[in-house]
C-alpha cells in the first residue's frame, strides 16, 4: 500500500532542539588551530547559534511539503519517497538516490529541470530521515536495490533508469545488477576506482594524479568512515544526544567535500542536518557503512559517469571501463561530492544527455 505523507515535526521536538543547543557544553580550542584538529570552534558556534535563533525549520518544512511525498512498507521497513510525474505521460522514469550525509533534499534543485522529461522517484534510504530508523541489520546496498525494484514495480514502471552519488551510486549500480531487465541504464556522479597494479594499463598524467589521491585516501581512511563502519551504534549515542555533535559531524563533510566556488547555503545544509536530528537517524544511517559488502555483482546495463573536479576522489576511466559497460563519460571543472546541490544545472544536463536516448518507460 502506498499512502500520501506530509512532514509535520512536533513542536516539542523543535523546542527540545533549541533547548539542547542553548545548553551546549563547549570544549576549549588551542590557539590558531584552524582545521588542524577538526571543525573550528568559532564557526561551529556561529552555525549552532543560527540553527537555534535564526534558522526557520517551519519555513523549510512548508517548502518541502509542496512536493508530493508518499510512504510504503517494503520488507517490513517504512520507506519514504517523493514522486514527481512529468507532464509527458510516456516519459522515462528515473529513481534518484542520495548518499551519506545527504538526504532526499539533495535533489530539490534538479526536480524542475528533470521533470520536464522524466518521471522522478526520490526515496529516502532505509535508516535515513523519514525512512528510518531501521530496526534490523542487513540493509546493505543490494537489499536496498531490491527494495527500489519493488518500489518501482508498485508504482507501475516496467522500465526505468537509476541515478545516484555516494551510496546512491552503489545502490543504483546494484539496482542495475538486481533488475537488469527493467533498468535501461545507470548514471552516477561518484564511482570509486581502486588502483590495480596487475591491470597492465597505461595511464595519463591526470589518471596517475588521481591514483595517487586514491592511494592516499586508502592508506589514511577517514575517521568518520572507520567509526561508522566499525561501531555505528557507539558513535550514534553521541550524535543522537547532542545536536552540536550532529552538526559538527555533518558540517565538516560539507566543508571538505564541496567545491569552494559552489557554496551550499547554511539553510540548505541545516535542513539536511535537521532531518538527521529530528528523525533520530544518526545511528541507523551510519549502519550502511557497516552493513554494505566490499564487493557486489557487476552492473551489466549501460553506465554513464559524471566526474566532478572537487569530489573526494575522481574516477580513473581505464580502470572503470574494465568493470562497467560505460557508454557515457563527462568531466566537469566545477562541483564536488554534493553535485545535485552544488551544480544542479551541470548534473541535470548530464543526466538528461545520458537517459533521453534510452527511450520511454513504456518501451519493453
């Protein structure tokens, strides 16, 4: 059963958030620390005070409620999604999947341009926001992909495309493997490629620089990733109890993973962080790092890749082409990890370029 859904956060939850922010117990900071020890204290205090006294959740809640929200239950899990139908009844459907620490609202600025040509389904990953929390383990990218296939079946789409970045990219490629007879293609804006000394490939200077960056990242695993992959419940206690902790945890990712030239507004970032806080899904969202297997079945359907210069890493095409049937490759000198929020014009155009030739959802 699919039911309409409306966001309505209890006022008591907003009052509790403001109260907790007002009673924050701040740590000290060494002089001239900058980013050397983590998120700078002065900037975090500025964000926390704005979250408490200036940011208007109700205004953003009203904006979000202008979208058509729905919920359903799949494998016992509550699933939230936005479903925007194109004016073209024969349009191809696309399922767009966010990552961590994002949410469905990553795609707000691509809905209007994409819905001209496509029906859009934008779910919240199980354990995230209004699809959370999860109450059992095992919600990895493959299981989520199976849930997405069931969701698209319930919505009546026999053929569709999938798009995503971060975990959304992994879920989308897994969906191509789970339902290749239904998925016409997959478009991703994040595709990790691991160095392979036995590949026997010749790399350009650009590729070698990218490989060096990837090797450095592999040798110096980000602390957030290690904590969420190894002990998501432990870090969940801190993030679920302290709004400033949740704020610093996610705001640091926005600071490090975005293009300095394509700034995401504090309001948009705080709306994303508020979704984690108000739904108490810090721990359940972190479990995806723990539960996802290192290897999944290869994606057999056509793959389009958009590479953004300021992402965490950039894909190395010769390595990617050994693993995926890549039919489209674009590179952009603007944009970072949150491409749909940072450069929605570039991402929407690239998605349209990849999917339009693949035909409407009715073509079997």
